[in-house]
C-alpha cells in the first residue's frame, strides 16, 4: 500500500468527518428536529453499529464474540466505557487461552 | 464567545486529557499493529478525530483501500454530528458560521454534551465549546502518538486487544443508541442481512447494506421513541 494512497484516504475521511461536524451548523435552518431527515440521522447509527458488530464477531472468532458480548453487557450495566472495554478484553483473552 | 467561557470549558475538560489519552493510546496501538507509520497514525487521529469513524474504517482496512465504502460508513456513523451541529446553531444562533467553523473541527460527543449543559447553567457561550474541545483533542492525538513513542509491542494479549478494539468499542455505543429504537426488529434485520450479504460481497459493504436495511425498517415503524 503506497504512502500517498494512505494519505489520500486520511484526508478524504478527515474532510468527510469535518463536513458532518460543520454541516449541521450551516444547514440548521433547513433541518427540522422532527423531520424525516432528523429521524433518519437518529436511527441510522444504531442499525449500522449492529451490522458492523456482526461482521466483527464473524472475523474475530469465538474470542471476539465472547469479548464483544461481555463488553456490551458490562456497558449496559455500568455505563462506563472503560470498565466495559476492560471486561471485554479480559473475557476475550481468557477465551483465547481456553480455546485458542 | 468569551474568554471566561473558554477558560471554564478548558478547566472542566482537563480530565479528558487522561481518558482520551488512554483511548488514543489503544487506537495508536491498533494502527501500529496494522503497520501504519507514526505520522500517518497521528494525522489520522488529528484530521478524522472520531473514535467511531476511526474504529469503523480500521476494520475495513484492506488493499486496495475501499475508499467509497469508508466514506459512506463515516457519513452514516457520524450523522449524529449533523444533529449536534444543528443544535449548536440553535444555541449560538447569533454567531456567524465563519466564527465557529474552527471550533466545529474539534467537535466531539463529550464537548457537545458539556457545552449544552453549560449553556443551561451559564447561557450559551461558543468559547466554552472551544475550551472544552482542546484537552479532549490533545488527549486523543497525544495518546495515539504515545503508542509509537512508548516501547509497547503489539503482540500477545495486546495484539488481540488491538484486533478486537473496533468491534468492542462499537458494542459499548449500543446502549446509548437503544433509546432511539422503537423495537428490536430493525436491529435484528440489520444483523441478519449483514450476515447473509457477507457471503456475497466485501465485508465493508455487507455492513452498510445490513445497516441500511435496518434503518429503512426503523423509518417505517410508527414511532422512534
């Protein structure tokens, strides 16, 4: 992979993220909080996250699946990201040691 | 936009130097494991500056780079920033966009929440947004850089942790998203479609197709709360 390709992707993704950040402020006048667009923006992330997790669990094997589930449940219970991630990593490492 | 608001935000967000620093360190280790150079990794954290977008695009990393899928994933997962920006416009209505565009470069979930909360207590102040954003950004980018400066090798448990970080990080975001869902059906459809489609298309596109189908079903439901 060429350095220029990587740099290009970083700049494109950076520009995309900035457009999302600034876009809401600039376009606020034309966006109603209860409109279809606003509703779509609220609902899309959760659905994409689920689909993303399915892919991640598929490629991560049993350790990935167990770790992800433990992280999710811990987050739901504690609402603390770092507790959830630590628990998830711990569970994944334990699983990979038991069933490599 | 006042200097007092800037100072208030800066001080209030100082703890984020540590928490974002730790998160940035793990992200840096993941980039290191991927074989990305220090300058690229730091630039990634500086310009993209979004744990969600970085975690998602990391998992899509392949040769050749699936640029279009990455951009669509960034737009979809960071669409919440559009709503945050629209809300900030309501708060700072009198402030011309050109005066706040630089601050928006560093907009993060936490700085938006803190700014909204401060506006309730002390009145809207764009200085607070900029002040609170700075420690968060320094922590995130500094943590990424530290991963390369520190003698940490990505092998053994660290390698596993780095490989699983994107999926686990996204999993921790799910509880906060649940409040927007009217029923579990759209999420179930997202998962099943992504699973089925992954047999036929590239993993990055199966995620987008699955998530897109689930979102369509969400939109057809009567209410979203």
